[in-house]
């Protein structure tokens, strides 16, 4: 088959990835980290560059109402939607050079390889840069792929209305940076044949098992809960210890219970990543503490179970403390469990097998959310994972070797071509 | 004696206190709270008003290098320093109308009463407004009385150099608002005969015991420690529960231990009022958490003991957790225990006895720091406490009844006149 003859250019892929990171969003040396918040100056600049590159490869560019960029290389069939390779170019405030970025750069390398080799595919082949995957500037991770899929609980207008810390509304920012497109952000108007995504694992499993490739079969379910603990403010010197209603002490017990419950029940993972206090006085007993619990399990039922266990623990803490503090819980966000499509899983699996052999690959469940979780709800989808050094991600020390980046890009190319051949052959 | 004939004007005192709070620093209605940060526009305005009022009563005004205002009503003796009534006009960002403010307003009412009645005292009588008692804008509580006493570990130049959140240096701000005075901020150059301070209790004891007046005999010792917990950042979805180095989970256990140790040992009070995380991402395991411990006990030895017990608990938590997190402790601030002077305690005690009778008064230890803790190191000092409703302070709901405010002012007047008579009689 064609795929076995085409080779992506590893040097070009890695050089482009590193140089564009250095140009747009790099943290100060010696850190190799990134701060490329969605729709920031840096994100606009790398988008502009990407659009120009893709145009140079003969792609048609569509930008939708959420700023998602679809760079489509035409195929020979006129009645087929594009086989997409999507991911995101935005990062956490102190993130790395691979989370999301590798997927888009690998997709560009695939387009370059097809272009250099004058490959005529049956389906159009698309690179997609999904807006605001991180949710680090405008709250709501995987925001724009969620809108596109129409399955997210936050529809277009609500997303447009979200504000960053400076109070800027997303729609205004999209317009300001020139990425408020006219294409409808809806898969029914601007659909895809299928969606492949190369991503770093962001966890330690591949490295620990000594594997090079993860064939991703599903994304675990996740839910976020905002907890607010209320106590009674008081002077730290004059309020006797008995009878204090210290919201931070209660919050500390609850946060400990989140960890202990997840560890003990082994139902999944639960994390408190953000904590905020109403008070900024060192001499005041805190009266209001807010924190967010992030719960992820392999199925939605397990998410429910773990949440129930955690809140049971909360309730018994409050009862046994009996110190006048109280709490409220609000569900803020969720991403139901996603099962990927056998056709896409097969394309990735077969390509990985060819590239590295069975010893070097495993089936995996993604423990992080990805744009593919949303696309999988409306078109066949799967993902390729490559190893993360020490399992570190969302951190300047995030690292994936050039060899693994290239391997992932090669498998992405091969999977796309395999899927295209099946379509051409009338099998899909 | 003269004191038994002079009566302060309760209506005038309370009207002036309320109207100046409403004019300068009131939080939006319906709150009766205050935000009058030191040397802010509001603080400058109330200072300007205070200076004008005191000049109208025939006082000489001195402003020192830290902006402390000394309004001195001359006495008949030319060789005596002033008997002072001091407190502060600044508040916490969300404070009340009584903490500090009552002491200064009562001092003004005393000056007005002396003026109205044409009383000629032997010693000069001074009102003192101490700068930045709260430490809420420029870090360092009781800052300017500490400099004046020369016993604080933070000398003049270091205080001038502190910055507020906007990066404004204190010396510049003092100059900008017109309160960078030329008088040396040093008790050896600008001394006082003695120092009385009326203050709200800021705790629940008077109210609980059904008393109207506390005769304050000492201020407990206090120390602050900054704790930093370090862990390893990681993705909340992809990092398995075992093996996480979650700084927030460890910090939560430490914060719980602060409370539990203070409660169990009964050595004093210990509070964590401020907590900060390096991370603001909901999907990241926190790698850096900072919090501040405020420890207060009746003696310095007990402060040391309680700190030792807390840090012993920390050490055993880290050992038993063994999760790769670690912490550092830095001592940031302290105020050693202060014992007030028998002469001043006697003046307050006798005046309180006369005003309310023995049933309505108790000896007390102050559990909050006050400017009097510093003055007591260099001149005879004592304080009068009046009740705080529900023990609440550093909070918009802080409240002391008009009757109790007036009672405190009357005792302040009587104590000052008593002390003056003893000096005149050659006893002191």
C-alpha cells in the first residue's frame, strides 16, 4: 500500500515544532516551557503562520464561529468529507511544547509529506486546530470542539460570553485577533469523515511499560465540582480555639478526604487543583474557602460512584467536626466517557503494528480529556499516544523525544492513508 | 478629684465616630464595614480632619518620619512629657468601625472635654494616631509604633522600603499624602510620659462573662511563620493516585495539624489565615503551596512550646506520608509578650471601679497585638477594653454599643487625669 512508501520528515517536523514554540509563547530561558494562552498575541501569531503554511500546500482554509481552523487539502472524490487530523496549539500558563502542539505540527508534517510526494488522496485531508482546548484562559476545556460536536452542555453563545481574568469576552477576543470566522461551528454544517489525533500520553504508563505507542480506545469520564466552605471570620488572636468555625481547617479535611477516598476505593483519580480564600489577612480566621474537585474514572458509572464516596466522606467529616462550618457543592463541568470507533482504532493499530511491532505498543484508555472526546460523538475517531518523559505534562518540563514525535507523525500519516483507502475501496 | 466631675459627651463621641467613618472609608451599604487602608485617600482625609480638629482645641501637631500624628495639648508643667492616648485610624480591607478608630475618637473626645471645661492639666496631654497598625496595606502590623519604640526588628529604613500590592513604597506614599514628617520617629527624641489606649476587646470574653470593662495587664506573645510545601506538578487525569506528590494534600494535613495541636495542647491559639497556590489550573496537581501560621500564647515560652509541638506534628506527617512532598518554614514576624505598667494599670483599674463597680470589670490579657505592646517597652502603658458583640472583629459586623464606647472614653479620661495628678503630686 501507499503508506508503506511515504515517510514523514523527522528533522523537519521537530525543527518546525521547536522553532515555532521558541517564536511564539516560549517562557524565559532556561525553561523550555510555554505560555501560549488561547487567542493571545502568541496564539494569533502561530495561527497566522499555520494558515500561511497550509495555503502554501494548496489547502483551503475555513475558520468557524469559534475560531477553529480547518485547513483542507482537496481529494479526488467530490462527495466525501475530509479525513481530519486535529489537535490544539494553545497551552497552559506554564505548559510544555508537546501537549496539543505535537498533534497539529504532526498534521502539518503529514500535509507537507503528501504535498512533496504529490499524493492524490480520495478524501480531502484536513488539519484542524481546535480553539481553547486547555480552558486556561476562558474557562471550559475542549471548548470549541465541544461546540462543534453540539454535544457539550455549553453552546456557542454561552462560550462567546465567557470572560478571561481581564473581563474580555471571548467573542470580542476572537474578533480582535481575526479568528471570528463565518463557517458555522456545527458538525452538521461543516462535518468530517473521521478524526485522528496524535497526542502525548501526559502520563507515565507507556514509559513504565517500555512501550513506544499507545492505541487509544476510549477517554475516561470526568466531572468537576466546585465546593465552597463557609465558616465564621474572627480575629486569630482573640478567638479561643474551641468554638472556632474555621473554613480553611474544614476545607483541609475535605481536600484530604478527596485524596484518601480516591486512593482507598481505587475507582479512579480525584484531584483538588485550585484553592481560593476570601481572606487575605494573616490575622483572620478564614470564613470562605473555595476549591474545585476534578474526578476521572474509566466509566461514567465509576465517576458517579467515586463522587458519591467522596461526598459521603465530606458529610461524615462535617458531622464529626460539628464546628459550625458548612459547605455547598456545585457541579461545574463534565465530559462523559468516550468510546472510540473500531474503524479508526483499527487504522491506528495496523499502522502502529507496521511501524514498531506488537511488543512496542499497547491499547490505552486516555485519562486526560481531548478534542477527540467530542469529535468521537459525531464522527469515527481515535488517537495515537506517544510517551511523556516521567509522565509529566501541564508543566515546562514536559518532554517527548524527537524519535517518538516522528514515530507518532508517521503512524498518523499511515492511519489517514489507510482510512482513505478503505473509503476509496467502498468499504467505509 | 477633678475626674469625678468631668463627663465626656457620649452623643458627640458616637456621632463623630459614625459620621467620620461614613465619610472616609465606609464599605457600600447595607454593610457598616470599613476599608480605610493606611495612607490611602480615605486615611489621608480623616487624618487631615483630625489634625484640624485638634488644632481647633489648641493642640500642637507633630508628625514624625513614619506619619505618626502627635496632637499635644499643653500642660502647666514645662518639664514633663505628654500623657498619651493612642490608637490607630486605619482598618483591615473589610474591617469595622471600632478596631483602633474608637481609641482615637475617644482620645479626641477627651481633648474636647478638657477644652470645653478649660481644664489645666499638669502634664501635656497627647492624642496619638499610630500609622499602619493593621499591616494590611504595607506588611507588618503595629509598624510605626514599633519603629518609634526602636524595639521592633524592622527599623525605619526597612519600613519605608516596604511596598504595597501596587508596588508603591511606603516612604513615597507618606510623602504623597503629606504625612512624611520631620520629627524623628524615636521615643528618645519624641518621648511620652506614659501611654493609655482604649480598644475593643475583639474577642468574646467580656460579653460571655457579662462584664463591661477589661483592665488589660499584658499582651500575649506572637510569632508568624511562612510555610512553603513543594510537590511535583502533574496532570490531574493521567497521574495515578499512588505516587502523587500533591503539595495541596500535604498542606491540608499540615493545616489540620496546626489546629489540632493548638486545640489539644491548650498552649495558646494557632491559625492559618492565608493560603496561596502556585497553580491556577483545575487540571493540575499543585506543586507549590504557601501558608502562614499565626501563633499566640500568654508568654513567649508558650509560643516557643506551641511552635515546637506544631513542627513536631509536621515532621511526623511528612514522615508517615512519605509522598515526595517537602516543606520549609521561615519565621517572618514576631511580637514578644508585653507586660503593662502597674501605674497605668492602677489608673485604669481605679477609674473603671469608679465608673462601673467591681462586678462589671475584669483583668485581662490582650490576645491581639496593639500599638501599646510597643509603647510598653519604653514608657508606662496600659489599655482599657470594652466588649465586642459576638467577639467579632476584622469584619464588617464588628460592633460595640454606644454605651460601651462612651464608658471606655470616660475611663480613658479619668485614667489620664489620675495619672496626671500623681505626677503633679510628685508621686510618679
